[in-house]
């Protein structure tokens, strides 16, 4: 199988893969740029958030502020990945963190938004032009009595950024070089996840810088290890599943979506948590299935990831079980098929998610070529688009809900 990250531009263009390949490969560099964006804006962002806290205190509101991460599709998964980590490593006496799809908020807002609960509403959006992105912000502003908006987007010209500039309750952070031009979100996903984590993570900034530097080096190791990925994909498989625990459960969801999108559904996919997979979804696995598991660096959680790896391998029901893991002397590794990051400082899982998703993106890219699809434009009918079309946003009366 051809190694796409080492193929000439002209050949990639013939395969319809030059945009997506470049956008996956540039992520280690983009993560360093995202760190610089955080450093440039951190004083202003923290001041913006502190002013909100002081305003609430003056109003006699002492309950924690709910941080709602929202977006649609891949942008939704950003929040699902970072919220579990931040509920441990954020300011726990100030914030609680949750992730709610903008599609859920727009369709049933009072199921998810509490008018009396102070909220920092964090919107993730590659373009900021999806109707749900704008409608979710509008609804939150209408329903929640005390709310501030943090927009993290990649398109300065997008509607989310443009509308945010007009709202004194909003602060907008831009990552312009991560505005993917390919069909699938790759760098936009990983950079938005990183930037939001950096903002709310209480880890000292010098440690954050080390985490980003290490993740970037591990990303380069993914590009160098493409031949190992190609070897797994040389098998005769028809199904792919991704599993993980904690923040990696939602990373598994994003990983399976990349397979689904770039192959236009020609390969069956599934995802679940490592422990949840036994409760029915494991029925998906047959002798044509590749099972990938994101292995946690948390010593306790790691046991459960390794348990399901060994169980599926021992059952001899899958074509391959493959660990994506970081090697560290204090951690036990999976001894079967694995993409193992060796020789790097151990990372917290939310930062480890960056190089981990690069492995999954590489799998999705190469799988797309294998099934003779074009990764840059994978929907042959054009009925699935980069920016969602055909969405009707219906009026919402917050008094009656009718």
C-alpha cells in the first residue's frame, strides 16, 4: 500500500487525496501555533472569565458556573473529549464541565439549558456557518439569565466569528490555519480541542508547553510510522471499530466517523467505551473486523482497556486487535499488534488524544484510498457537505416552548 505522507503532490492530486493528506500531516506544527495563540490571548480570556465570576458574586450567585461545550458532529466530539479531563483538572470550585451537541440544544433547548444556572457557553466550529452553531448561541442567550460566550473557530469570515464580534458577552478565539479545506475535519478538530483545554486546564503553563511539544513530536512519529499502519490495512477486512475509556471513548467516536466519512460508508464502523463494548455492541465483531483501542495513560483506567484487548484477542473473533498506546516504564503495554509511542514523556490522556487521533486519521485516509474513494471529496452524490445544508431553524418561544 502506498505511503501517502511520502508521496509527491502530483500523485496525491490524482488520487483526490492531496488536501486531506497535507492537513493531517501539518497538525504537529499547528499544535505549536495553537499554543502560541493561547499564550497571546490567555490574559484577556482569563480576564473575560474573571469579570463574569465577579459579576455573579455581586449578584449573590454562588453556585458553580456550568461550562457547556457545544458543536455539531466532529465539533461536538471536541467537548466530549475534553470535558472529562477538565472535570478533574479544571477549577472545580468554580466550574463544572459538560458537552452537549448543538443539534440537541437547538431541537429541544429546555431539555439541556437551565435558565437559572450561570453558564459559559463554548461553541466549537470549523467554519462557524452551520445553522445549528448560530441557533444554539441565540437560544442560550435567550434562555439563560447569566451567560457568556466563548467562540473557538477557524474562520475569521465565518458567521459565528462575525456575530461574536458584535456581542459584548462574547469572546472569539481564531485558529485560521486550522480551517481545513478538505471534507473531513482533522486539524480543526485537534486544534480546537487543544485550545479549549489550555484555557481551562489548571496545570502550570510550563507543563502545558511540554505537553504540546511532546504531542507534536509524537505526531511526527505517526507520519514516520505510516508503513506499520499500511500493514494492518493490507488485510481483507470489511469492518472497523474503535474503543477507549474516559476521554478516549468520544475520541473513538470521532475516529469511527473519519472512517465512515472518508470511505462514504463502504466500510462498516462502530465505536464504544472499552467497558461498554461487552454489553451488546461486541456483536459487531467478526473475522473481518479490525478492532482499535486507545489505551489510557491513567494507571487505573488502563487496566480496563487492556482487559478488553485481551478478551477480544483471546476470543479469536476479530481479524486483528490493535492497541494505540504510549510506552512508559510504569505502565503495562499490550503485547499484540500495536502502534506504540516509545521514548516520550508520559502525557495526560487529553493531550495524548492529539497524536492518537492522527493514527486514526491516517487509518481513515489510507482506508479511503483502499476502497477507491477520494478522501478530499468523498461524497460522490454531493448530498453530504463540509458545511451542513438544508437545515430549517424554527422559531422558539421560550415562554411556552411551542
